[in-house]
């Protein structure tokens, strides 16, 4: 884990446990200033300090947090292509305490998955309402066929566009992970912080 990522994670874990910097420093047998500098990203902790932090915070902060970490992160992003929330949720839940990077990427993917799932439900609602409405109008002869066909297409179009967007984002972010580039999911709402 690189700075400042490590410092941010130490700060997050410390707050989750309800420790002050002074309490964490005492339990890790270091000075409070050391904890402050680690959390601010100013220093890379020595092996002893890193191990002490890992033990006290009950989180793997080692150099290699997880074997095949890149594989699991790529699997998280690749699973976002299929819009099945369960797959990334299982991977993230299983490995988030073993690797900060898996935790960070898992949160990104889960936020994207939840946002897209909500968009798909909205698109499905449009489809459920739009298609029967078009069929009813066609049966009653209330409009011409071209207008009704357009209404039906407008009902289906959001689902098609969302499908392309999901596939594109999953593929691009998987490639970005494999190339050690930062990932991003535009239009994602932060449900999981």
C-alpha cells in the first residue's frame, strides 16, 4: 500500500475502532507524532510499526496485502459488466479486510453497480409502462403506427443505452486496472462510503 493511501486507511480504521491518535500510538508502542505523520502521508512506516498497526487495527497493512491482488481487483471491475450486484458484493465482502486496494475498488464497483441497478429499474419501469401504453393506443386507433413505434422505441432505448454504458465502463476500468491507471465510474452515486 502506498502513501497517502496507507495513511487514509490507518485514519479510517482508527476512527472505526474509536481510538485517538494517542491511544493508537500507545498500543503500537510508537509516538503520537509517528501516527500523525503516517496518517498525513508524510512517512512510510517501518516494518515494526506497520506490523503493530496491522495487529492493533486488525487489518492487513503489509506490503503485499493479498496474493493476486491485481487479479481480484480486475475481477471486481470485470464483474461490473454483467450488472449482477451479487458477484462484486461477494468478492468485496470476502477480501475487503485483507487489502485496502480491494476495499477501495470494491466500493467504486459497488457504487456503480447500485447506481446502474437503479437506472435499470427505472428503464424497466419505462418499458413496463411505455409498451402497454403504445399497444393500447394502437388497438384503439388513437394514432398512427409511426408514432406508436416511436413511443415503443423510446421505452426500450434507455435499457439499450444503459447496457452499452455498463459494458463499456466495465471493460475500460478492467483494462485501466491491468495498466496500473486510476479507475473512474462517471455518474456513480456514492452509496457505499
